[in-house]
C-alpha cells in the first residue's frame, strides 16, 4: 500500500448510515463527498443533515470544533463515482446489506482507485474474505462496522481481510480516533464480529428465560435497561469480573441451591455448554468444587492468591482497556502490548 495522503472521504450510499458517517467525518474537519445510485438520496441526505446539524448546534450537542455551517460546507454531493474517488483518502461503503451488491460495488471501486486509498465497508455481518475476494487492492480493504446511529454511538469494529495490510488497519484506526469514534480491532474475521456475538448471547438467554416461563418479556427488558445495561454502559464484562469480590469472578446457583464461584475460563466453559451445548476446550474436565476450576492447564490465580497479582487477570484487565498501569508495573506488560 502506498503512503497515505490527505484527501476527501467518499461516502458510497447516502442512506441512514451514510448520512451519519458524513456528519462524523465533517465534524473532524474532513472534506466529504456523497455518492448514491439514487441522486435524490443525496439531495435528501444533504437536507436532513443540515437540519440535524443546526439542531445539534442549537442544543450544544454538535460534535467537533467547527460550527454547523462550516461542517456543512465540507460536505457535497458528487453525481459521478469516478470523479468522487479521485484523490480520496478513504471510501466508506454504505450500500444495502447484500453480498452480491457489495461485491459488485467493491469490484467497481477496485478498477478505478489508486494504491493509496482505504476501501472500507460498513457491513454489519458480511465477512471480509467474502466481500473482498479476488480484489487487486485487497491490501487496502477493511470492514469498519459502525453501531446505529454512528453519530451518537462511538463504537466501530475494524475487521481486516486476511490479506489486509496492517497499515490499512492502523490508518483506519487513526481516522476513527480523529473523528471521535471508539475503534476496536477484531484480530481475525469471525461471524458476528464482537458486538453482535455478545448481543446474540444476551438475546439467546433472554429468549430462554421467557420460553421457560421464568421471567416475563417486560421484566427481561427491565433487567437489561434498569440493571445490567446501566453497568455495561460504562464498564465491560471483563472489567466487571476483574473488580468483583476477591477470589470470585463469577457465581452461579446450582439446582441444589449451593452457590458456586468459578474463574473466568470455567465460567466460559459453563456458558458455552449452556448456550452451544459443547465444551469449547475439548476433553477438559469442567466441574467446579469449592471455587476451584479443575480444567487442566487453566491459567488462574491459586487459592488465596490475589488475582490482581496474576498475569492472566492483568491480561483481562488490560484487554478491557483499564488496569493497564497496574499490569505494566507488576508484569512489565501493559494494555497497549495486549492490543487494548
Ligand atoms: N441501519 C443500521 O442499523 C446499520 C448499522 C450498522 C451497519 N449498517 C450497515 O450499513 C450499510 C448501509 O445500511 P443503511 O441502513 O444505511 O441502508 P439504507 O438502505 O438506509 O441506505 C443504502 C443507500 O445505498 C444506496 N445504494 C444502493 N445501491 C447503491 C450502489 N450500487 N451505489 C451507491 N449507492 C447505492 C441506496 O440508494 C441508499 O441510499 C449496510 O451494509 C448495513 O448493514 C447498518
């Protein structure tokens, strides 16, 4: 991949997600060009963005350091794709979630772009190896999956194709940070990426609770909106476990009424058996006794050992993006090294 250069960001598809991306890139002071097969979509996008950005400015919620009019002046429609991508530094594809359509779109781009631009897809679930298969510019391709609505929800999942140049990931990561988003690196392509895998696990258990007649649908929703969701709005599951009472990471109640505590790995095994019906670590034994996991090879603090002193726990803390300083001091490993 050739050296990056300054240039416009091109939004391909001016629907719900394309508009939100356009506002975000403009908030970072970047020039934005909108293209859509339906020219009317560009017209309506420009109009709806103007209204929304003016309202945001009035309410003090506009992102970025520029005023609404300055940001709006950075965004323009472009009726011709070839002209739009000329000199661009980043192309964010936002066409409907249809593999064939996206493959055709990237094949078209492949034939008209140079070696410097990043080709990024907003796909919610299509795998990079399917989207970018056979492209000449595959090293420049990446998935940057936003969460709806991207302007208000900062997470972006970055998913590379196996042949994606690491520089493409780094550039996209830096660009997302520049516009105030929270990029996460998905280290290898995996169905559902990360957000939807976590979401599916929650939905699956919600269905189970309702299906088994244990909790009403309304109360399941309350458990999330007025309980777990509030916690997870500012602290992830790994950090929650890290900060849990000493010596206990997760507790389950058995059918005999006895509470069982277990370490992360054992909790994960139990969860996998519950949800997927199989043990993810093969033949390992998984029962827990008095708070001790018996999976062979499980790297965990010994009984009585403070888990904050244990490298495995610090890894979890560092991966959660916090506790990195402690890890660095104790083990010479920090969150950056662990990919946080
Ligand atoms: N809506 C969400 O909640 C959400 C969240 C995250 C990611 N995404 C992903 O973002 C992408 C876009 O979703 P959306 O909700 O904005 O869809 P949308 O239907 O609102 O917009 C799609 C736009 O693409 C245009 N388009 C169709 N074919 C085109 C082509 N060949 N070239 C250029 N433009 C074309 C359409 O005219 C339309 O304006 C999808 O891949 C979707 O999975 C959506």
